[in-house]
C-alpha cells in the first residue's frame, strides 16, 4: 500500500500543479469536496477537512473572492449557506481531474484487465472505508472510463 500511495501522491502532486497559480492545496481540496459532494455548507467543509469552522470560513471566503465558489443562503434556513462551484471553479476542478485521469490511465494501460478490475474493486472499498463517496458518477472523476 505504501508503494502504491507513493505513486498516487506523485500523480496527485503533478495534477495539483495544474492549479497552483490559482489556489493552494487546501483550497483545491475544498473545490473538489464541493464538486464531488454537491452543494455543501460551511460545517460540512470544516468537518471533511478536519479544521476549525473559522479556518474553513476564511478559506471559503478566499475562494468566493477569486470567483471559484458561490455562496448562497440555504432556501429552507437563511442562517445557513450552501456552497457551489462557479463555472470557473468547475473548469479548474475538471482540469486537475483530467490531468489525474490521464496519468492514472497511462499506468492502468500497463496492467492486465484482470488486474485493473481487481484494483477497481479494492480501491472502491478502500475509498469507502476512508469516507469518500463511491456512489453514482463520483468515481469517474478520477477513474478512467475505459477500464
């Protein structure tokens, strides 16, 4: 697992470089969180990133100011807000995800179909155990559709 994580960290680091001129790594984590989990509130961001709500609030405010996130009052309770990606924020997440998907595809192309299927099964279970959403189209954000 450590060998694989080293390879994945290398792929992730290279994909993050696609966004370095616009956001920090924690900011990118927020954008990906919103992209994968749909409209979320500030408490969900703080909880998912394991940071104090005030830290999450400052990061979200920066992303709003840079035009990557939208902040709206929740329709059922104006004391709460929902966060969604702006079109620019979505393009940034897409660019990073495409880079990551292409790099992972290159590695998978050197593996057998059976190995790819076994890996997909195991990684899905690993992601679920780590608390990542694994339902719907979320895996296609990073997993090449050809396997």
